[in-house]
C-alpha cells in the first residue's frame, strides 16, 4: 500500500519512436507531463495546450 500523499494517476501513450507520459498527484495538486519525440514539434503549443487542458496556474517547463 502506498503513501496517502502519493495517491494519484499515471499514464503512458506509446508512439512510434516517441511517447507521452503523465503523472498526477491529487493531494499535492501537481502533475508532470513528459513528451518525447524524434520529430520537431512546437513546444510552445504543447505547453499552452497542457496549461489550458488541465487548468494549470503556475507552470515550470524544460526542453532539451
């Protein structure tokens, strides 16, 4: 049995040579989204979509 403060959900979508992961901690009101792809994409669009879709207030991002 896990810790109550760590309760939440996770998910993964496998794409050809790529993938999207999401981890959601309900009690902490925190989520982490990882988008990995070998193809170019608009990171600003992905960030804006994530912020709007999940109703995120404060957001930190990293691209590499």
